[in-house]
């Protein structure tokens, strides 16, 4: 017997769980499918910027975030080739701190909230095809689980399967970055209340990338590196090579002296910056990584995934109220998302793709080291609280950087 729902969500990561949570709270009968059983490991940097922590808290998990085994950060330490920038978390309505929480735990908790709100979850179930009527209306999906073919009916589907291939229909952007992380216990670096960010020469001579050390609250640290796919193609190197070289950077190597790795290094790919993805069509919306909702500078995606899921659920409810699942109505989801995030995402995407490499920005980093207001703006562009072009508000600092850059050339 075919089961009928108001909404089907494909993928139970942060975007999918948020969609299901808010849709279920609004009274929609919601089904969530995922290929995996939960909890499951999910390679990630594990950092939750303040806006992401705010979204998690809105789902009823504020007290959970404050559990002592989670990392809590109140600032940033940024190391470049010639500069050291230390800055507190930018003041916003999202609060004075962010968190570092393993995705295995975060994703399971968000899904738990969706189920508590009334969503039905089917693990180890792979969506195989989006079904449409002869008139082009979405009628549901086909799926497979344990060798059994399944069919579920719904007039509306949300794709939250990240870089997966479900319902692609030419909507998803190509991956444009890759990252790799490994957990270590006993990392002996300073300022553990900061997110530690390394803009190294090795990762930025031919493109863009950065390394990180993000401390959890239980003695572990997430140590990782991410680079653009353009960097890989220009250098002919692979991600593992960049990661291994990052571990050999003198400063980091001294921090890792005596530290013990916990588990193997794991890699993942990202679609960053909103650019190139279409997030809606008739009867279908995309959220999270599937919608390229990953910040193009920091690579943070959990907060944007939850936010996009929350907005998609609003438009799913609106579609049911109007009995209208057309692309015209669902375009409101895209417009709302762009109003909220396009400035930061598209300007960051332009920066990463238009400059030949981040090494050319070294004079800017050095100038921001001396100018606290410009330094704050630079960090705001990393956290997603301001577009990168906000640096234009600091003409003296930029002029100083330009002068130094010309002197060096």
C-alpha cells in the first residue's frame, strides 16, 4: 500500500531535519528518508558560528549546546604568513559565543527534535526517483530499502541530500571545495577559547584554502584543512597532500607534539557560495548543501542548512494552504533566502574566485592587524555577519594595504 504525506524530505542532515521539524510543527504530515542509520559520523569542521548556534537553539537545543563536552568559543585567532589577528566574536543578536560539536551528535539531536515534533523517519532508505504526473506535477518519490522497492506519495518534496544525486534535474551546483579533518587528543595550543585559523602560504599560493584547530570541551580537537578544487587543479596535488603538509607547519607541529590521533582522517566535498544552484522548481525545493548553502569563505554550512530548512518549511505550509505547488509560488522561498544571505555568500564567492590566490591579500591581513575596526569587519566576513565588501568602510587601512602591496611588488 502506498503511503501519502503532505511533505517528503530526502536527507536527515541539519537542513532536512530542520525542514521536517518546522513542517511537522505547522501540522504537515512529514516523512524524512535517509540512506544511513543515525547517529552516524559526518566529516565536518564541527564549528557552529553564533548564527548557527542561534538556529540550533530555536529548535529547542540551547541547553544541550552548553553541555561541558562541547567546545565553546568566544574569539578567533588567525595566523597568516606575516600577520596574527586576534578578535572576539563579533557582537550580534546571536550572542557572544559559538560552539564546536561533533556532527555525529548535532545531526542526531536535530533529527530527534524533528521526530519529537511529529515527523516520521525511515533510515537506510534511499530515494531513487522523483515522480511527476504527465502534467508535470510532483506526485511523490520512489525509494529502496533492504532490497525492497517503495513508493511514497506527496505533492511536495524537499531535497536535503547534500552532494547526493537525488532530484538533480540540473539544479545542483558542482562541488568547488574539498576538506579533510582528523581528531586529536591533547593538542597543546594557546587560547583554546578561540577558533584557530591558519591561512598558510602552501594552501594559498595557487588558490584559496585554510587550516584550522577547533577545540572541543573534552580534550579533543578537530584539526583540518580545506582548499578550493581550483587549487587542486592548478597544483596537481590532492587534498591529502595539503592536509599532511598542514600538519607539518612549524607552529601546528609544535602544538601536535605529544598529541594522539583519535581515528583516521576523513574527507568531504562542498558546494559553496549559493552560486550556480537552483533551489526550487515545481513541487520541489532544495535546502542545505544540496542548495549550495555553505559560506564561501569559512565553509560553515550547518546554520545555513537549518535556516534554509526553516524557510522551506514555511513555504511548504504556504503551498498547502493555497493548494498551489507551482514554481511561481515556491520562488518565494528563493527570494526570501536571497534577501537574507545573498550579499554575504555571493560577495564571498566572488572574492574566492576572482582573486588569483589569497596570498595577494596578505597586505590586507597585515593592515587589519593594526586596525581593530577593520579587523572586526574582516572577522565578520568570516562568520557570515557582513559581506566582504564591508572592508571598503575602512579606506585608510585599505590604502595602507595597497601601498604595502605595491612596495612588495
